[in-house]
């Protein structure tokens, strides 16, 4: 069996790479080990609910999404542009003043009581306060490539409630609670959050890779695990593929196993999905900003309030996510989710539980947004070659294709 290019892995990176190659007239085939496309982005239907494998959101502000995805066709259902913060005294609401004007009074009440904290947060986010193109912002943030998030926030004097809000929000986004992520990457993500409201597709997150795969037709072969990659050939259970080039577009651990190349460490998450007969009328992400959190969750949300397609009529879908090392007790996660949402979770029923041990590549210092994709005859792409995000996966796939074209 032969093709111009064999792409191993039908995640976002592999699919975008194959798309670009096919558009350029190359004979390309994509080999995927599992029974569906998407890699870590998969959606299951359970008892009328849509449950993604790990709580994920799509930010339509990502430049790569705007460029290569038909966003309108996804039927995006946005979450509220803000966050609900559980404190020792109750629930504070913080929101984007332009995208969620209804939260302006509550946000101002929180801010006016903490002018010093607000000023410190502004010092940390100073590069984002001036409108500029993302390429210019990337250059401006180059000076922070060697500074981690914790050091940068400490240096700006960010503390108190707002520091806890920032830390606990990023714990859910970056899957770390020690501030070890490069500050440059954290600020880039913040810039994206300011410019777009994260959302869920009508048919689940897997609709995103399914859309990319739809343009490739029978070039995508499911149930075809690559057992061995050697130079320009790939061994599968059905035989051997030869090609001018092989692109390894798997997750980091699989890429290391197939290529022997070093890859970043990865971070894991566990998400539990519950069915509830009643739920708060809130489409915001909830975080625990108390000095001592009441449980293991990094966030909780009534998903069906923001994305009604995720739940059947008469039922609500609630999610709670924790760092993988913390979230093994489902009952503790349920209690903490109920506490964050301000409801009694006793009647909630588990719909699904997903443990994703390699959910994101680590992004420590020194931070580089574009690691090499070419290694001799071999090409490697994935979010572990770029930034740990949907943006990074798509861009790395494009870079891999361009390196061949």
C-alpha cells in the first residue's frame, strides 16, 4: 500500500495536516487507531446526554479556528462571559463588561472593595490592555518566555481574592495549580478569553474534528493502529504502508513511542458528568476561591444551561472536573460541585466519568510556541509541538504540511 504522505493519527493536528496536503494535490492517507476521529476530542451519547471525554470548550476567537473551521456550521452554544466565584461569604460574579453587561454591577461591587488587587492584576495583564494584533502581542511577550505564571503574578503583587480567582481559573484551563506554566502562554490564553466566549458545538466537541474529517472522505482509515514507524514506512495490522513522507500526529506519549523523540510531560484531568432534575439557572463556570477549597474540583458548571443540546428534555447535565491526582473520589467531587453551585446534589446520578491522563502537554519555561516539526525524513505534529490548545493543534498540523509542501 502506498501514498505520497501517510499521516498517523486523526486528531486535530493530523486532520489539518491532511487537509492542507490534499488541498495541494498530494495523495494522503490518515491512519487512526480508534473507531472515530478527534484524538482526545471525543463525544459520547449516554441516555440522551452528550458527554465529551473531559470537559472541553471551543474558543471561536482562536485565529486558527476562524481560518480553517466553519464555525457557523457547528452551532456554537456559548457559556456566560464570566465566572462565578465561591467565597467564604457567598458567591461573587465577575464578567466581561462588554460581552456580559448584566454582570457589570456585581463585578464592580467586587472590584471597588479591592482597588489594590485590581491595580496589581492590571500590572500583570499590562501587555493585554493595549489593542494590538496577536503577532505583535506574541513579540511583546517574548520578554516573559523565561518567567512562570506564579513568579509573574507574585512580581506584580497580585494577591487576595483576585489572585485566588486567577489561580483557580487557570488550574482548570492549564491543569496545574502550582503556577508552573510559562506566563507568556497564560497571557496569550487570557487575550483569547477576552476576545471570544468559549462555547460548545450543538452536536458535541467531536463535531469539530468530524467537520475536518468530512473534507477528507475515504482518506481517513479508522481502526488502523500504527505498530511501527520506520523512515518512510508504517506497519499496521493490515500490512505495510510506504510513502514519500510520514507524519506522526498522535498525542505526546504515542509520538514518543513511535519516534523515540523527546516530548513534553503531560497533565491529566478527571471529569464526572451528572444528571440532575433541577439546577441553578446559571451558564457560568464556577470556581472555588476560598482560602481553603472545600473539595477537589477546579471547576463545575451546569453544562445544559449554556448548551441545551447536551441534555434531554426535563434533565440537566452538570460537570465537575479535577486534576487527575485529586479527583478519584466521585462522591467528594459531587459534594464539591453541589457546594460550588449552591444546591443539594444528593439526587444527582452519574452519567459518565472520564479520566484523561494525557489531556494537555505541559508548557513550562522557557516557552516556545513553535517547536520543530521536521526530524529528518519524519514529521511530527500535535499540540505538544506548539501550544497546548485547539489553536496549537491546528497550527502544528498546518506547519507540518507546509514543511512538506
